[in-house]
């Protein structure tokens, strides 16, 4: 151990009037931790080993497992403490004696390793300090009898989710205090609130088992860092840009919906948000890069964001609050083009291929030639005229009469056979033609673009709504609207976006984009809800018949996102579940829909 730790060990040994806990603390500690539904206890003490054995025996009678680490000058390192505090598959009850020489080092170790969380239920016992007339401790200077312990608590990285109880004992008195901090890393102060006295254990246990956030309802105007997305971050921000009846351009409707819910929670619990605005949600997870939502959460520079689409890459780096409040779906909107894939093909003129039509013309020409030769052999006048018009009339299922006298002696078998073959061929071609047209009318799908590959091959020019996920797609080559279409999306970026000529439109507002779709020649990528609302108001029936859409991003839930190991996860999970049970979120969505309408 270091010289500092050795010095503290000697100091505690000289100043402590009691070396270790007393026998009466055994029943209290076991009953207290049992009341907190603990099945495993990490015991960090330094007194008589007999006391430890009695404690373990009493705990086993309550089906509680016990692990013990002696925190005095015999402890060579804190590795055994780490093992004791980190069991798998269960919450941990922690019992620690403040009179042990290394108690402060152990608390600081727990602080550095984020062990003052919702999964560790601490019981800190001190048998000499007494502040019976004080119910809430905020300021060390006004509580001199408590300052030595308060100084240690002030150093600990605790937050609102901490499960730390402090037992201050003097003779037969035993007061229980709750210890937490709204956010040490955000400049919060430690709060110590009295819960009750162990002599009135029935009332105390009932109060103790009440959900902790009911006791911590008021956040006392504590600041939580809040990051949101606007396509063009403003120089001067006002929250109405996100939640007003007419949000600022570049604000997604899902951002408005969730921000209104979070503002309702903030007002209810006296929370203040410190807003940061960026232009997109996902980018590179590296420091010193353009700030984006996911990166700021990953490096814990921000505490919460209202919406984030969860990809596998994002899921590994940030955490989510559930249940999700809303979802997102995007599509390409376009007027069906008259050329290229998805065109309005004139099937009445083109039911056959060019090769088939070539064969028809060749057969007709051959029949006309043979008929001309036979008529010429019969020395019939106007032989060429007769041959050409006879074949043309037969092709149209008619007969040609030239008005001249027809001598039966000049009707050769060759001419009759040629007329018969020509007529039969024309009937077959006509029947095949009509069958093809009828089959197309009955079974053919409506003309539209059915895949991103067809969109790539179409003559349509791509334009996009200027919003956060569009900027992520344009600037991050690993970001896809749908990973199943990653190859085609790469081709769309390469051939239809990055090769646009200078001055050609790319990022356009919603209203302008829908007008460009209406004019034709463009496919506009945007969020479904706002686009459908605008289209229903601005397109007539004929234009709606010519409107097509192609799904780009499947309907996907979007979550409130927080950093990994965030102390606020449990609180926001609780509030969203409560809001859902009260139908608040559904009512909020309905009000937003009515506002847009």
C-alpha cells in the first residue's frame, strides 16, 4: 500500500473509539438488506472475525449469500474488492463500515468504476456520528459534526439512480438517510435525506420500499444536456423551433413529438435542459470530428437525445430508453415517367417485339410478291396494284375489288392458294395481337418503379429533403436507409447524387420538393407522414393517379437515446412506461396530427 494509505490506517486506529461494528448491528443489517430484497451481500468490514461469522450465519437463515473482504492494513490490493462487488446475474447488497482504515479508498474505487448505480444497494454504517435534528443535508459547513463523512460523499461519482443508504448510530438510536446526487459529472451536489428511525422499522421499511423516484421527484432545476437535430443549426436557438405549432425547417416530426413528451417530463420534475443542436444523427465514432448525435452520446458529452434510429453500429455504442414513442418511414415520391423502367408503355402499338413485327412484314411482302407473279402470269391488268391492295385488304380482314371484269378462266390455283395463305396468316397474327393486349390489360401491374434498381435506371433526377438522416446518408458511406439495399444505395449515391452537375438541385425543403415532383422529372426522398399530408392537399385526382412511391427506409421504431451506463436510464424508462399507461403519448401524437392538419 502507499504511504498515504498506511498513514490513514494509523490515524483511524488511533481515533476510532470502536474497532468494528457491534453485535446489535447484525440483526439490523440483515433485516435492513433483506427488506431491500437483496440475495447477495458484499461485506466490507474490519472488526472481530466472530462478528463476521455471526453475520453470515444470520444472513444464511434469510437465504442471503455473503462474501467478505477485510478492508484494513492487511489488504494488499483492491482486486478482491472488485470481485466481491461484481457478481454476475444478481443485484449486490454492500455493507461497509466507516471506521475501517480503507473505507474511503474502497468508496473511491467504487466511484471510479461506476458501482454507485441502480444494481448496487449500499448500506454505509457509522456508529459515532449523530445529526438527529437535521432531515436534509445540503451544505457541509452547516453540519460540522458530519463534515468529515460528508467530504467523502461529495467526492463520489453518484447520480440520481444511486441506491446508497447511510445508517448513523448513537447508543440505541439509529437514523437512516438516503444519499444521492443529481449528477456529480454535471456539477451536482450530494443530497442526504432522512428516511426514518429503525425503532419505527415498519414505517421505515414501507417508506424504503416505495419507488425511489417518488422520493426524488423534484430535481431542483438540475441541468441535463440535450442534443437534437436540425438540418441547419441556428445561430440563436429557441425551443419553439423544435416544439412549436410550426417547427423550423429541417426539424423532423418525430423530433417534435418526442421533445414535447420530454418537456412535459422536465416540467413535472423540475428539470432544465441545456440544448445543443447538430445537423445529423450518425457519423464517425471518433473524437475531433464533426459533432453528431451518436458520437456526442458515445463520448458522454451529452445526456439524452429525443430520437435515434438504432442500427447495429449504434446499438453497440449507446443505450436506449424504452418503450419507443414514435417511428420513421421514408419513401421516394415521383410522377410516373413516360420513358424508361416503369413507363406508361403503349401496349396497343407494341404487344409484339421488333423481331416479330419484322417477320410479319416479311410474310406480307412475300405474299404480295407471289400474288403479283401469279397475277402477272394470268395477264391480269394492273397486276401490281391488285397484288399489293389484295394483301393489304386481307391483312385488315377485308376483300379488295378493283372493279374490272374478272375472267374465270384466268383464276389460277396459285393465286387462290396465295390469297388463302395470306388470309390465314393475317387471321393468326390478328388473334395473337388481340390476345396479347387483353392479357396485358387483365394481368399487367400498373406502371410504376418497383425497386431501387429501376429507380437507378430511370430518367428521374433524385432530390432529398434537407434533414438529419439525409445528411448522414450523404456524408457517411457506411450509413444506409436499408442495409438490404446497400449495393443499390451505393450506386444511387455514386451515379445519381455525386455526379450531379453544378447548380442541379439536391437538398430542397418539403414544399418545394413536392412541387418538383408534381411538375415531373424528379423523385423526392422524404418522410412519409409530412409528404402524404402535403400531397393530399396539393394534388388533384389526375395527378394522384400518376403519382408513385418507392419505400426507402422501412417503418422503424426510433428511441430516446442515452449514453451507455447512463444514470438517467431507469428514470426515463419509468416515466415513459407511466406516460404510456396514462395514454399521454397517444394524446400528444393526436394533438400534433391535428395541428398539422
